[in-house]
C-alpha cells in the first residue's frame, strides 16, 4: 500500500505532540476500503471535515460508530465531510469490511495499517480519536476515547463550525 504523509503544513511541535485546537491540519493520502484513494489535500479548506481514527477490534470505536453515522447523515447535506481512518492490519480486512457494512458506515473509510496517518495527527494516542477540521483548515475539535454522550460534544462543535460560516466553500 502506498501512503503519503505530508508534514509541510505542521509545526515542529505538532509533529512531536500531535495536533491541538487551532493547529493547522496536515494533509495525507491513503487507500480507501473498496478501492481508490483518499486525498485530504483536496478536501482541506473546502468544508468542515470529521476525521475519526478507529479499528474493528476497538470496542469503544464500535459503540461510537452508530452515533457518527447518525451525525454524518444529519450534517452531510450542510457540507460537512466525514472520513474514517482504520488502523486495522491487512489480515483484518474481511472483518473490517463486514463491520463497516453491519454498522452502515456510508462515509469513506481510509486504510492506515501502519498507523502513519494516526501518528501524523497524534502519535501514541489511543482510539477512537476524532478531529473536526474547520473549513479554515484548522483543528476545531479533538476528542479521544468514547463514552455515551460524547457525540453531543462533536455535534455542538459541528454546529459551531457551521454557524461560523464554515460550511462548504465553492
């Protein structure tokens, strides 16, 4: 698999500690489950984008997924984009495909079995890990792990990004 991680938009501190609120997002390309390639450079600065790092073996990730699907369905018409980045090993591809279908995940799922994209955003972080990148290309929200009710915080951040005039740009 070919992965391209571009560090050119990151400060030295972001490279070391991961992205915090207000940090510029970093672009990446990764293969997509089902074929094709996701290129975040094409989406960056166009609309608020939710990036969720997860895996099929992660129980909190699986509990969180239906909430994310619901938020995606509610906000995609307002220009909000979602991308899941799976850190599953290549041997787990069948399990991942089945789980994506069972959970009815309709947004793209990128593959990151080596954890290169995850390391770009937050080296050493646990999953699930969510970033909301505003239409301005900066981190507007970051949350690690999942407990019921956390999805409300993401929705509040989404509403804030949209209210700030950060919907899809043409």
